C-alpha cells in the first residue's frame, strides 16, 4: 500500500529528472572568429559528453594519435559568468546552482568554451571520459559504504553493476539504470533502512564583481553522512538534516511563492507569527 505508492513516486521523480534537458548556447572561442552551437543536454549528463559533437559542429580537431593511443589535441574547458565550470559535476547540478532563474523561466544557458589557457588552479585536470567514469563510480561506492556503514563484500557494489550503470548513463538507457539503482537502494538484510544517508549539499549565493550584474556562485560544498533515524528510533527528515548543517536557528519551508522556495530563520518566523497574532487581537 503506502510503501508501493512511495516507491512509485520515487520512480516518477527519477524518470522526470532523467528525461529533463538543459538548453545551452555554447560560444566557442576561436583563434580568428567565434562560433555558436546550440544543444539540449540531459540534466544527468556531464559537459564533456558534448565535446565530440561541439568539435564536429565547429571544426575543432579534438584528438590526435600519439604512440598508438588517441589523446586530446586541445584542452577544452567551459565557463559561465566568468566562473569555470567543474566538469565532474552533472549539467543539471551546475545549471541549478549557477543559472537559477528567480522568475521561473527557462532560457538557453550561455556557456563559453575555451581551447587554451586551462585554469589548472580552479579545475581538476581532464583527459578523457575515463576521468568522469572514475569520479562517478567513486561517488557511488562511497555512497554505498555510507549507507551500509561497513565494507561487506557480500553487499559491495559488483564490477558488473558499476559497468551497467555507467553504460546506462552514457547511452541514455533508463531501464538499465533503474535495475541497478534498485539494487543499490536495497537496504541491508534484516533491516528496512540504511545505517546512514549520504548527501551532498551545494550552498549558493549571489556574487557581484565590479559593475557587472550579480550572478549565482557555489559558495560551499558539504558532503557527509547523516543518520536516517534518531537514537530513539524516530525517522529523521530534511528539516533535521538542514538544522544539523546550519544550526537550530534555521527552519526550512517548501511552501512556494510562485516559483521560489524560501528558507527562513526561526527568529523571522517567530516575528511573523507574533505580528499575525497581534493583528488578530486588534481586529
């Protein structure tokens, strides 16, 4: 009954995210002139997935042979609003953090593609898709360990499952992804929940440089584990997680004002409730 409905809701959300796209307007900087390239990128994909198609559209020689191997001939990297884009974060995460539209509209995200001057102090070195695969699978194994609280080979993610979920991501095969995801999300034996919950929280803020318009930037990245229940066995919620991260003074609400969700402090909430009570008493 209830668990089946929750599972169905989770699947619907997963499928909606999987089928969602981000419209991107690439401005490709060249030696003599710039080129434009428009693409729809899946939210679950990574920017380097599009490098081959961009190179083909803009006549960029991307690879060259070297000692029986194929290597990058140019070091491509991306930026938006003067912020280098981290290639190891999904497109959807970067878009939500850096291109959030407070009016709720969806417009092409203008992203600049560079072919030189790679910012090694701001971005991890990128060589090929194998770098993304390594990072992606490392995060899955880390999450699996946190959820189970121990390194148990019987419950460890097998190599074949990791291969399948990566291939599903690369080739856009949702059914294969869903099969592996269900296996990864299966709780421990003799238990109906995980030991802990792995989460990654991106803290964003507005930033303004000189006289340019302000824009969003990732101010902090928090990645840790969180208990799924209290010491007394009470299930913990998103509010509990946020209070653990930001302190008791913060209260989160998902009540929307148009397209926006707001987070208010407890002090502000108390003041608002006090004002409402005073108005009710007066009337």
